[in-house]
């Protein structure tokens, strides 16, 4: 199917693909055989489809099938240096964020109540103060957005020291909506970082450009 969503902003944008095709159908969209060896190492069909959907997104949004490399940390980059790039996927969707001159991060999270079971691992006590005052539905939204935002920040800063989401990233109070921008206090750099979010029917998407 065509791109599910594509939102642009100055210097870049985000794009999301809803994965309804088989991996073979996605591969055919790239009109190449250069990924044969890499795909042979991926046995799981859903994982193959996610991997290919990202390449299809890049090709369609950025104009060509650009090669994706990975730093030792796992952070992706385009080998031609044309854009900074971030990659994420969740159940049935793949997403990218790109920008011409700023580091980026993105995360997509399937909407499900399981996030409540791990909330204590990533929720700072200051965040709990405003989350616990809300209704059950609002609490779930807050937890999903905050969890996704912290995943985005972890990718953006690309630092192993950021693995403690609970203490490294503290998200200031905000009014939840279908889309918006939140502010996170980042202990690594003693700075603040803006994170944008949108809530879709099946998933939450967050992304950020390095301040």
C-alpha cells in the first residue's frame, strides 16, 4: 500500500508505512536484488517485512534506495551522508525520521495496556505525580507517550548511560492530546529536549531533533 503517513517539517520529516504486503512484495517495490544475502539471514517473515518496509520508505521519501549502515551501538545512518536518519517499527508498521543537518530519533509503540506492567521501570516520581491524578484511560495514554518519548530520546542521545529511563529522562507535565510536544529534562547533558508525538488508532509515534 502507499505510505500510511508522511509529515514534513523544516529540514526533514517523518514517514510511516503500514505493512500489509509480504516481504517478497515489498522487495519487488525496490527493484533490486542487492539485499539477497542480508534477507537470507532473516528467517522470520514479519522481521523481513519490517526490514524491507524501512528501505521502501527511504526509497520513496528520499528519492532513492539509500544504503543504511549501523554504528557499533546499533544507531542507523545513511552511508551517503545525505540525511540523519532514525528507524523504528511496531506491530504492522515501520517508521523513519530524517533531517538534513540535525541528529534525530523516532519510536513507534503499539497501543496496548502491557505498558502499565513496566511503568515503574521508566516513570520518574515527578511524572507519577501528574499521571496518577488522571483517569485510567488518560494514565494509559500518558504512559504510552512517555515510554515512546524515552525510547526516542535514548536513540537520539545514543549513549549507554541513558539506559536508565527512569532517572535519565524526566518529562515535564503536559496536557495530553492526539498530538503535541513535550519537554524532557535530560540528566546526561543537564539540558532540556523537545519531543513531538502523535497518537494514531493503532500506535503512538514520537520523534525528536537534537537541540
